C-alpha cells in the first residue's frame, strides 16, 4: 500500500512491491491473479483504516454531530499532512489514474465514495435531530457535496503540497454552507451558558 501510495498504481512495479514486502517476485502471482486484483486489495486495506476513522467520528453517537464532522475532516487532513500532502488521498489517486482502465477498480471506488456519503449523511441527520441543523437540511445532498469537495480539496492540497485547500473547504463548510441550513457555530455554542445557542 505504501509503495502504491508513494509511486502511483502504474508507477509501482511488481518488483518495487515485492522488494518492499521482502518476498520473492514469484510470490506476487501466487497471491494475486493480476495487478488489478492487487489494486483492489490495496484499496480495501486503505478503506479499512478509513472505516475506523468513520466509526470514531461520523458514526460515534457519543459525540456532538457537527463536532464529529469537524474531527473527521481534521483527521483526514492530518493523516495526509504527515508527508506534507505529497502523496494525497489514495482513493483520489486511484480515481484519477486507474478508473479509466479498470472497471473493477472504478466500481469499487464508487462503492467506497457512496459509503462515505452515507456515513456523512448519518452524521448530518444526527445534527438535525440534535438541533444543530435546520429540519429542512437536505442531508443526502450536502453529504454528496462534502465527499466531492473533500476529494477536490485533497487533490489541490497534493498539487500545492499544502493543507490550505482542505482548511479552506472546512471553513467555508461550517461558516457558510451549514450555517445557511440553520446551523449554529459549535464553538460559539460551547461558550453559550444561557442555553439560548439553540
């Protein structure tokens, strides 16, 4: 996964992969029917880690909903910023590089983005229920917007070698997009001791 993330799917040769794994080159074909099948395994391994993040943030009913969303975005940004945004998001990388050449990979990525959208929509519905967002909020549409915007911000962050695009997206999301749906600022609300923040 690390080799593919650093060099890209096409740029990561079987030789690079087996050297990183410390195994003979012939073992690759013993484990994977093709490089495409290997790519799916890499995507699923990366997604397993992402699922853990979603469970701890978006789907964590013990936390205030909009705080979950903030933490989800920050966690992703901080993870990608470990290498100065150099490698970007593996899902975005595969989408740009491999989805035209592999229907299997394209279909798996669509499933993953749909799962992300469902988890964000769940979080937004919890925010509506908690009074953090207006009942008129279209949670599914905003969730779709968030997924596509995060992917775009991650791609620009990779090009710029900077987390600023993700930070800008987060700021606009909470100051404008969600505010327009009747939300309140969680930071301001936490300082409100009158109970009128709702």
